């Protein structure tokens, strides 16, 4: 339901959001995410509205390199809950989890250079802009896109 509601916004930034998933697709994705979580390959988290069954935000610690260790935080918010601080809350919490519980030395956030809202989340959570990877990917429209790279490190 949340992806269906948010698909028009998601497909601007998320490669996986080209089509609305079926119930079966969502169940299969959940099972794969659970297996990858148990294997410590990708740590997917979900945010729910307190005291309800309302899904609000998807996030996680991705592109994990346990040798450093380093993580990348990804996130998206259900359209009807956008602008209410839920993404900032989960991003700050996951960064803290990564540093305090998983001994991270580096946590990154990468976002499309045109996605100003995503960049503001990173900045509000204390991440520093390291640079912009120019023309490093293509959008769904085929146009070249640039990626902002934000990070927090622990010495």
C-alpha cells in the first residue's frame, strides 16, 4: 500500500520503483530481506507509526563492508508522511546504531544531486558532503545524473 501510494515520487529517485509490486512480489522481497539480514549482508529496517499498523518509512544499512566496517544508509518515506521528520528520525537512529553497536568507522548517505530533500536529511543528521560524483548514473528517463556523497566517520 505504501509503495503504491508513493510510486510517483519513488520512481524519480529509486531504481527499484519502476512498477508497483504485487502482494507476491512484496512477500518475496520481505523473505529475501530477512535472509540477508540474518546473513548480515544487508540490514533492512522499517518504521511504523507508533501504536498503529501504519507503515511510514523504509530504511536500512546497505552496501556493508565489514572489513572497515562501513555502511550506507538508504531511505524512503510514504508520501502521506513526507515532511514530518520520520526520515530524519530513522536516519539519525541508524547512524547511531552503526557507530555504537556495529563499530562502524564510516557511514555514508548517497543521493541524487537533484534530490534536495534527501540531502537536507543527511545534513540535519550531521553528515558532511564529501563531494559530487558527476554523471555517474542514469535516471529512469535516460539522462545522466550526479550523486552526492555524504559521510560521518569515527576515527
